[in-house]
């Protein structure tokens, strides 16, 4: 699935929330070409979305 939109409208937070729900039952992977791994981890920490089954990868 590809999600697009204007910068800073909450795409990353929305996707992390959805993947967090998926990760309760199975492993989930978020791959980004626009955010660094540190940026993704920081965004996931803020709303408490970190999950041991939610993995991420970044091209940056």
C-alpha cells in the first residue's frame, strides 16, 4: 500500500497506529523512503505505538 499526501499531515502517525494494531496478532513491517529510522522510532514513541512485533526499515 502506498500512502501519499502533504508533508506533516500525520501519514506516519496514522500508519504506525494501523501497524501497531496489526502487530498485536502478527509481525508488521514499515518501510520508508522518506524518513530515517530514528525519525520513525521517535514518531512511534510519542503516541506509545512501539511494539516488539512492529519492525521498520528506512532507505535514508
